[in-house]
C-alpha cells in the first residue's frame, strides 16, 4: 500500500526529524506544513533526511489559528497537495493526517500490511454529539483567536447571539464530530477535494470544526460512511491512541511506552521527545 503522510507541524523540529526518519519507507511519501508563525525555515533539513521516502515541504505556508477555519483550510490544502502531486491520487492508496508530535506504534511494513488486509476501510472517528456541535456551529464565530479579544467575543458576543436568538446553523441532523486525525483512501480524498470550496464556505464562521467537516462529509456520502473502520469506537476507528482522561489530550511519557506498544493503533497522539526516542528504538530493534 502506497501512503502519503501529511504532517502539520508548528515547532519541535528535532521531534519532527525523528518522525520523518521513522516514516522513511519505500511505500511512503511525506508532506510537511510548518506553521507560518515559525518564521523562516530551512526546508532542506527535512527534505534530505530520508533514504526511501520523498519529503515535500509546502512552501505556500499558512498561519493557522486554533479553533478557526484556517485549520480546515490547511487540512484541505495538504490533501490537495499530495493528491495532485501524485497525479490525481493514483500514486497513493491512503493519506494519513498527523501532527508533528505524533509517532507510529507500528513498523512501516506492518502498517502497510494492515491497510492492505483492510483495503477500502476509512479510518475516521465519528460520533453524534449534538450539544457539542451546536456550540461550534449554532452561533456566528467571527473571531476565534485565543487572546483577550477572543475571550471577550466568546464570553459576551456568543451569549448575546443566544439571547437574541441569532443563529448560524439551526438544523444539526447531518452533522457529526470526531478526531481530525485520520487515515483515508484516495477515493475519499478525491471526492472531498471536489467540494473543498463549499466546505470552506460552510465552516468559515464556525469554531473548532476541523473535528466536524470530514465526519459530516462522510455522513452525507453514504458510500464512505459504510466503510468506516470501527463505527462504535471513534479512537479505534481513526487508529490513533489518544487519551483525553489525563489531558487535553494527554502527552505520553517514557513510562507509558509499554501501554502504547500494546495499543494496536497506527499512531500515538501525542508524545514527548524521550517517548519518541524510546518508541523508535523499540520499533527499529524488534
């Protein structure tokens, strides 16, 4: 199975290098976007790391703001870059969206074999969480920055919209929620990109809908909905090991390595540098 790994990074370049070298495999290519807020970047430090994989650093970088539509725009941008670079998706069977502080829990060949044995599955987490979705889409979110003005907007303007019964979206029947980190087929990415402009328009005044737009797209396209890997467990379905009980999410440490290695998932979300080194040693030595 040929895979494109789409890495959204914003800091911790030493960890990013560990991740890139771990993904170096004959069937993998790697696409990296480094947040524009990081300033000037030497792309060569990443693009020359690998022996087997091609590494592409996106030059047309974006400033990504947590909670805003910029997150959705970036994810679509990364899907688009890899899909079109491969000649309309023909080079890649699957596209993996990850962050720069995630790390594989499987060897590359084992992940490729898993995908082949389950060919056609879509690794997306999805739940029907109407109350959460209503908070993110019910009102107009014109300002989402995490600064003083953003706090004032959330604590004054949003409640005022509710009092005045001003709605952005009223009907949440088709909306679904789940982790934005996913592994999806070329077929799904191709269909998604055909609607990318409509998706951006639909969510441009939403809040944290990077965890909504893909799930909703799949729910509205039944040919993909029926291929969801594990419909009743959102984290197993996206094949990410994520812990929201100990953090938002919890950052896994060295003491958690044994737990991680028993998780049977594609990636841990998220880890510190020492844990990366420990996982890398185990995967490469075993």
